[in-house]
């Protein structure tokens, strides 16, 4: 969009992709966003292999051609709308070990609308987003550290979302509303799952006291009506001393028989989005911030020592995961963030962790 219907500096339009293998060896999370009222376009790609996260970030002035989804070495090319896209990251001859990739993303299911997402602080609207989600196949090559990683359909899964609206970007003082309406806690699950013959999407958001402000569980089966699977409730097992997900069971309900369904979740590998990917509370770069023209940054992070990146525990984490549901095995993303107080989980504040 070249002209948006609001002068809010926080207006944005962003696409995000997750690409991962079923063995948990590699997880690539990438995205590109534009911020029309601050004149910024930026993109990122983060790749986790082992305990290392390789990150490529780029930012520039937003140009006139809004169909050109490229910044620095990162590009998203629409080959066939809502069906096929090409994701590329060009090499840097001065940093030959930095990751590159050339991947074709192919949808396996139609795009699914997610619920209208609205947040307020006091009387001020701080977030209003529309979002759709898809799951599909991917093929191509990722190259890192001089090694080629083959991305093949059937052994890898790819998910994506596209959202737009108003979403906070750094650089604005919170003022009176921030002082009088402080954030006490946030609990989030965003979970697209691909099975061979169906697609399941779950999203929930809860306040500190457990009050749910966002809720959906929809099952998509080609050629058949979508089904809503009740009020999803997650029992999450965390790694001791953290809020890092090891596994979970999401309780759902069959709308026809009213019998309970259990979605089993096993985390294979994970990427904290505050490390490299520019999501809050990252302290080295965040989306929408002006870095001047032609800014490109490549770096690596070592996750072996949690103390090196303490902010990772206070942001959202993407888990590439194996799922089970009613005898079927699928793969997808269990995106989770829990920080501050959350009464249903027994977390009493920002320093509270699992026993």
C-alpha cells in the first residue's frame, strides 16, 4: 500500500516465513516489512543450526515501487499470488560463511483469515492487525558455513503469515498511558500445523489474569467446510528454570461429537525472535527503526550459554515442532511468548520461571 488510511507512525505491512526440516536440524525464520508513515523498509533472516543463530538484517528508505519486495540482500518474489513465492538471500563476498538461500515456497492449503487482532492501552488503540496464515511445501538450498543444506518437499515444512495495520515500533514515548496502564503480563500462542490432508491453526492471547483477548482454533480440510475446534487450552511443559517450551498438550473439542481432542506438541528446535530477528525486546535492532540508507548487518549468536542473551527469555520464541492429533502426525510452528505475570500458569512476575 502506498497510502494508508491512518497517519499513525506505527502503520505497518509485513510478511513472515518459517522454513524447517522435520529432524530439527535447521530452522529458518525470515520476514520483510514496510512502514509507510516512517518511510522505512526492512527485512531479516535468522537461521538456527545447532546452538548457533546466523542473522542477516537490512534496512533502507522505502521507495516508490511497493511491488519491489527487496531490501539489501533479502528479497521476496511473488511468482503466483497466494500460491508460489521465491525467497532469496544473496551472498556477501566479504563474509562467505554468512547464510544465503534460494527457496521456492508453495502453498498446500488456501490462506486462512485469523481473528481481528486489537489491543488498547487505556483508551488508546495500540495494535490493530489483520492477518492471514498458510502452510505449504518448500524446495531449494540454504548455504551456511560453506555447507549446502538441501531443502526438499516432504522432509521440510514451510509456514507463513501476512499482517498489516498498526503495531508499535520503537521511538515513541509511552507517556501517561504507559505509566498508568503498565503491562503486567502477556501470554501468547500462535500455532499453524500442517498434516498431509488438513491444516490446523490455533491462536490465543491472554492477559496477566488469564483473560483471553484473542482466541481461535480452526481446522481446514480441502473441499469441506472449515471446523472450529472449541476453546483451545494448553498445558505446557517448560524447561526447569525457564519459560522455554519442551512440549505441550493443547486441548480442543470436536464440534460434531463434543468429544475432547488432544494436540500433542514436541519442540524440535527453536529460535528466540528477540535474538537476531528484530522483535521486542531486542536491544541491537528492532523492526521499523531508521538506520539510514543501505544498512546491512550480518552476525552470529551463540545460544549455548543462556546468560549471553538474557533478553531471549522475554520475547516470543518460534518452535519448529512435531504434532500429533487423532492418530495423525504433522509438523508446524508452536510460537509462544510468556512474560510477566500469568495466573493460570503460576507465573507471578517477570522474574518468575518454571520450577
